[in-house]
C-alpha cells in the first residue's frame, strides 16, 4: 500500500531573507554579470542597498535598492547574491540613501513589474 504524504510533510520552498551579515557581498545579475556590492540591509530584511559604479574619476558610485523578490540565490560560500533581474534593472531602480517602509513598497512594485516583463519577454521568445 502506497504511503500518503500529508501536506504538513511536503517540502516547502526556502524563502530568501537578507541579513546585515551580507554587507559587502557581491551582487550579480541573471547572466552572472557583476552589478556591485551590498552596502546595507533594511530592518525588515527585505531590501538591500547595492553600491554600483566604479567610483573612479569618470564614474560615480550610486546606491540602488533591490527587493528580495528579485533575488534568486544567496551563496554564503562565495559571498554572492544572484538576482533574477538584469544589471540594467538595478541601475535604473530608484536610488536610496536609506530604506524605509515606503522605499520597500516602491522597490517591491518596481521589481515585480520588471520581473513580470522579463517573464513575458522570455515566454514570447521561447
């Protein structure tokens, strides 16, 4: 007789959560291209600030917010956060010096819209 699996024993997908221990982690886009590094995490652990740019004489460093919904994986061995978003999505994201609840909501909407558009484009192409 086959053993039935109860819903309480069904494996649940792991929910990503950011933490302050991720400060300095490298952030890469969906293609593995380096975007920047983590400069901060909000109190709700749902958003990170990513410092982009070279910081040289010709390039100014900027800080953009990334919502957890745009994260694919956090690799604690390589100190890397992989995103489902593109580098362009992050560079075009709203810039914030700090993350408050209003920023969190704005970033969630921004990345949700971007990821839905990416999904539509991928589905239309393939």
